[in-house]
C-alpha cells in the first residue's frame, strides 16, 4: 500500500492519525491475552476523528458505517478479541 501525505493539508498530523487507527484497529498482538474491546476502540477512533474534524457524529463506541467510512478502514474492524 502506498500512502501519500505530501499533498495533505496537515502532512505531519496525518501519519499520526493513520498509525493510531492502524494500531487500535488492525495491529496483530503478540500476546493473545492483550485484549482489545471493540467498543473502546470505536470510541477512541471516533474521538480522534472528531477532534481532527473528520467526524461530526456522537462518540458512541459503535463501529458504524459513518465511523468506518471516516476512518478510511476496510469493511470490518479486526481486533484480537471483540466483546
């Protein structure tokens, strides 16, 4: 995957945003007991996106279509464990 940020309005902040979403949603954990609660991840992503102006909805902790679309993630959020 090639991610270009040189033409982004905030080229320094954008990789941080992308990495934070990757870390929360897609990072494969070495320790399976390192639980990630899907609702907590969704709320954190919504908060970050809202703070950066990419999401205008309420922070609900629900990985809904708007959150998925605004985060730029694929069709489903993958974590090591979900609740």
